[in-house]
C-alpha cells in the first residue's frame, strides 16, 4: 500500500513535518493524534499519540488493512495451519 492510498482511508489528514497527521480511526478522536510517516525502507509508520496510544493492531483493523499492507514489496501467503506469513516479492 502506498501512502496516498492509506491517507485516503483516514479523516482529518494534514501535512505535518516529514509526514502527516490524521484522526486515529481506533478511538473517538477530537483532534488529529495519529501520525503517519514513510520509513527509509518505504514502510508506512503509524503511531497514535492520544493517551497511552492505540495499539497498531487496533489501528490497522479500524482502517480495514493488515500490518503486512504497511510494507511495500511484500505479500502475505497463508500457511497450512491458517496463519499468515510475510513473503518478500521482487518486482
């Protein structure tokens, strides 16, 4: 997933410093508390700054994606026991 795709799923997005701020979808947010940045590897970095901060699992679930979607050039495949694993793909 690219940054613009992720930002399109969030509310109250605005540019901030080296990334963006938005309303955290994992809790009732009156002012933007979620920061979004792109890491050196291209991974999307999300962090909720409200109170103790929402766990990443809760944030991605509220957006309707998985943690694997935050990493470019990677895909997930199912395993025999039903768990998911990240598999690198090369373009």
